[in-house]
């Protein structure tokens, strides 16, 4: 009598254990590079060549960080990166919300075609439009200025803008209109209704759009290199040229004590420094990222 | 009067979407056409501006006939897609199904699985791949795999080597897809599960007959998302070639424009293939019900 029940219990326990095992195994794949970066960035030259040291450095050597910070020109570069990512992200979020509201609440001729075009812009890779954009910014003397990022973001053609317009479009579609209609009867202007009623109720969509914009702008390198160039080189871009910059700062000279060789530990310390600002943002806001799709209902057809 | 209200509404709507309308024309549509026009020209950048010389489809011919690397890159790109799409889709679906189970630590696992979206910038990935942090050393040298590769036809062996070598990188493109699957899993009607259970369906049957079929529509969205993100990622060989050729005097902007249009068309062809599959699948589903 008791055997089948016990059997089932054992079965579910085994099931749960295997689920955890699989999740941990897969989770390890994602954590592994992070562990790798952290552990290598603390190794000194002895640890690097010591075959016994595999994961745990024998001591916490922080010299790599000071060298990497010098190569990345850390503090100024961080400031630049923040400006180049935060400003377009804010503008992109605001403009996407205005456009999304427009598509969601009003009837106008050509709306269906425009929505289709909006969807299509997601598929058009930036590489097909970047050369004429580059020439346009060049003619307007906007290359190497932040305007080359601000203008597309303001007109919802920034990095993956289409997704954000769609997020707001879906979100406003889900929102009941009764409050807005009541305000309309009371004689409030359309803009006031948007600003006073729609915007406050869309706070989750705003936060999510901003956070994703931030991450995507931060990680963008192709367009940043092309439009903003050396002058606004962001942390990821500096990391891309890490080896070159290092050799310029520390010319290799086998006989001198000053000359240093670029080793893995310094590169990893540089990578760590590049990642840490975003990781910190993620650490504090992760529930927004992870629950974003539940909160905005973007998967609703 | 009624007419007037409608006109007013239309005007207000157009006012709200005007940033998009302007942006779409200035930053997308016109550049798209202009890239195509440039691709039919030889473009010289001079101090006074750019000068174009019409050369018809020469740049396109050059890309396939003269350029030694480009065709190979496109083939590699197609191969990459053939590996990436099935791996990413099945992986993210499996992870979403696991994460959807009611277990402790769900939030922690979600946080970890979403980490790649935060970390994956081109240079960071390149640095990690470079240092071997993106492959498990043992995997590529497994005797079994080496033997298998020797017996398979070369093209398939290459595909396999590619899949093994960049396995972790592939998984790193799955973050958003996992989220999308998770969200749609949570939308499945609970009562359907109960009904299936009452009818005596086992967990396994429910998974294959109910849960996975209900994920099919969203799979199409995930496939398109995967194609777009992987194709436009900055470590892509074709994109890097476009960038370097832009500045090469013997190739220049015209040639780079042609390359980017070809790349775009190949990408569209791949997406189009899945659109077709999706349409056929939907039709079949419609006939059945």
C-alpha cells in the first residue's frame, strides 16, 4: 500500500535533483568566464607561470588593476562611456514612449503600413544604413560629437529603437483607456493626458526601456567606433585596442626593469574593469531585467 | 462635426508619431536607398566632399568574383546560422522549461542565465574567446569527437567542429530568448494542464503535446531575434570586413556598400525562409482544427 507512494516520492526527489543538477551545470557555463576573469585578474606573474595555480591566486595581487586602469585611462573613459550611453538611452526611451503612445491611442491614415515599417526597421541591420549616416554626419560636421548618437536616438532610430517603440505600444494597448477618456471629457488636452495619466502609469515600461537601452548602448562598438571615434572611445572600445595601447605605454625592452610584458592577468584586469560598472548596475536592477517581459507583456501578439 | 473629430484625432496621432516618421525617413529609408546607390558607384572621398562614378553592378561582381575572402565569409555565415539557430532555440526553450518549474532559487538562476546579455559586448567576448575561457579545453580534443570528425564528410565535420568550438559563445546569445519563452510559458492557461491531468496524461505527454506546441508561435519571434542579434553582432566577420574595406582606398565606400547590401539580402533570405516555414505551419494548423 505504501510502496507506490514511496516510489513516487523517490521519483519526484530524483526529478528535482536532476533539474537542479542541469540548472547548475548550465549556470556554470555562464559563470565560468566571470570566475575566469576575476581569478586571473588577481594573479601576479609567478602565479601565471606556476602550473599548480589554476583557479585561486596565491595572494591578492592588485598591480594588474593599476596597469589596466592606466591603459584604459579608466576614470575619464568611464565618464565618457556614461555620457555616451546614458544620454541617448534617456532620449530613446522618451521618444519611443511618445511614438508608442501615438500608435496605440490614435487612428490615422497609413497606420498599418507605418507599423509594418516600424517592425521592418528591426530587421534592417545598422550596417546597411551606417555608411550614408556616416557621410551625413560628416557633411554636417557632427562626426566625433555626441550628436551623432543623440540625433538618431531622439528620432527613435537609435540602437534597436523599434523594440522599445513596440514595448510601449504593447504596454499602452494593455492599459485601460477609461481614465484618459474621463480626463478628455473634463477638457484636458491630449498632451496633458499623455503627460499626466499615461506616463505615470507606464513607469515599468520606462525603467525597462531605459535599462535595456543602457546595456545595448554600452556594449555597442561598431557604431561607436564609426561615429564617435577615438575622441569618445568607450570602455569596450578601449578594451578592443588594449594590446596596442599597452605596448605604446610600456615599450617592450628585455633589458629594462621598466618595460613590462602584457600578460593575461593584465588583460583580464582590464576586462574586469570594463565589466564592473555594468555588472553593478545589473546587480541593483536585476529583477527589472529578469522580470521585464512579465511586467511589460511584450510577448502579447 | 464627426468628420472634424476624426481629422483632429489623425492629426494628433501623427504629431505623436512624428519623431518616428522623421527618423525613419532621415536615418533609415533614405540611407538604405543611398547605400544601394553608393553600391553602384565608385566612391572617392575628397576634401571637398564625396565624388561618385557610376559603375553599374561592378562592385557586386567584384565581391563574388574578385574578392578572395568574401564568398567564403558568406558561406561561413550561413553555416554559423545553421548551427546557431537550432542550438539557441532548443537551448533557450529547455532552460525556460526548467526555470518554469516551481523550485527554490528560481530567481537566482534567472539572474545567472541573463548575465550574458549584460556582459556580451564584442571586445569582452573576443577577449574571453581569445584566452580560451569560452571553450572547455577537454571538449575539442575528445578522442571520440576527433574520430567522428575524421569519418564524417568534410562539410558536416566542419559544422560539428564549429559547433563544438564555439559552444559556449552560442549559449551566450540565448538570454533574451529564454526570457521570451518564460513569459509565454506563464501565459499558458492553467486549466488546460488540469484537463490533461484528469484525462490521465503523464507529465512527459503534457510536455510534448501541450507545452511545447504552445511555444511554437513565439519560437518564430525568437528565431528572428536570434538571426538579427547574431548577424549584427560586432564580432561577425562580414561586418568587420565591411568596416575595414570602407577605409581601403582601392575598395572604398562603394564597395563596402555593396557588401552590406549583399549581407542584408542574405540575412533577409534566411529570415524569409523561416517566415515561409511559419506560414506553412500556420496553414496546416488551421486545416487541422
